[in-house]
């Protein structure tokens, strides 16, 4: 976040809404070894909700990439008002099913 704070983006980092995150592990990462980190904003789009950033963080050890983390962040436009229509019940039915964890001893 410090890398982004020092960048010239127009958004306030503390107000960004985290939309999603994706991790790709290229090779096993040894957290005890020195690590080089590269942070970049790969994409910025503007839509009715505001500015949508794609922030990609890459971790390197010994010159080899180990982990790639991609995050979508939204800088919400204060004038945006979502529609008030309720989501269809059938689309949410899979979320309402009970979930049970079973433990084996």
C-alpha cells in the first residue's frame, strides 16, 4: 500500500472498496528469504459506479517470480445511486442452502 500511496493516482487509498482478489503461485515462496516486490496499476476504468483499478503485486525471490496477486478496487463515485430493485430469489437460492462440516476422527 505504501507503493500506491506514493504514486500519482487521483483516488484516496483509504476510501477504496476491495471487490476481489486472485492469487497465482508460480513457485513455492520461502518467507524466510529476501523478497523483491513489484506493485503496479495495470488497468483503470470508469463506469457509473466510479473508478475501477486493477492492482497487481508480484513477489520475486532470486530473480524468479513466486506469487502474483491481482486485486480489483473501486473508488466509488459519491453521486452513484444503485437501483432499488430486489434480486431475484431464485438467483440466491444456492446461498441459502445449509452447509455442514463433518469431522473425521
